[in-house]
C-alpha cells in the first residue's frame, strides 16, 4: 500500500486569462492520474484547449486502465485528446492546442508521457532531476514548441517512460511560467514554502506528488 498526497498551485499572468489546467484524481485504490496542461500561446482559446486535453486524457485512462496495459492506455488517451482538439478547432473555426505531461501512478510504478514543455521532475536525494525533455526549438530569437496536442496527429512516437517507485518519492510537474521564474531553479523549496511572488508575468502552475510506502 502507498499513501499519496498531492498539492497544486495555479495562477494567471498579469492581465491575462489562466491557460494552465491541473487535474488529478485517485481513480481506484493506489491508482492516480495526474495531468498538467498548458494552452498554447499564439493560438486561440488556450484555456479551453488545456481543459479539453486534460479531461479527455483523464476520461480515457479512467475508462480503459482496468482492461489495457498502462502504456497502451496512455497512447490511446493522447490520441483521443488530439481528436477532441481537432473536433473543437473545427467547430470554433480556429487553431488551438496545448502542451501537457501526464503521470499515471499505479501501485508501485510510475508511467509518464508528454508533448511540449510541461516538465516532470524527480527528487533524488535532495536534487531535482528533469525526467522529460522539452519539445522546443529556437528560431529567429524566439522559442517555439515542436510538439503539442493540436488536432493534427503525431508525426513521431509519443515519448513514454516508466520506473519503479522507491519507498518515498517526490515528483513535481511544472509549466514554464513556474520553472522559468524560480530563483536558481529551486522548485522544491518554493513548492514547499508557497513562495509565488515571482510568478506574475505568465501563467504559472505546479503539481507536487508525494508518495510513501506504508
């Protein structure tokens, strides 16, 4: 048995609508789904896109996790989210999308999958290790996402990894508005102390997962 506690924070940037969306829920004993989505800047309805992506992924996982392997469930969930964004984009006659990272905690194992630059960190002996790799590139002095959920399908295989949980684990999901604004990259300290005064220019969100074997 594991005891899992989850804490989150989300806040909009100055004078703008919050386009980050946190969703986490225990769907059965020792099975948690944790999702952080970030609506794409420069596209329409970022807040709606983040909610559609997160809720579609959650619904697919909660429906299929009892009958399919976790890896397949995550792939199905991302595909369903992409189709949902495609449908809504067509209905609203606009372009929309979201970056997201999804964590599935099942028993003593973690599975995670992502598109974009929502990061997942793991605390290893007091040091934060970034587990995800940002899908981002620099072009003409501007940064652009190279992958996201935008209703156009996936050109490459979805990055999907897993690992066995230790007796005690701390993981942090964070959007760029959070991890880029924290002094010295000290996410763990700021997550614990709720020190958010730097998170003002952009939407900033994090989800902290603490899981202990009991």
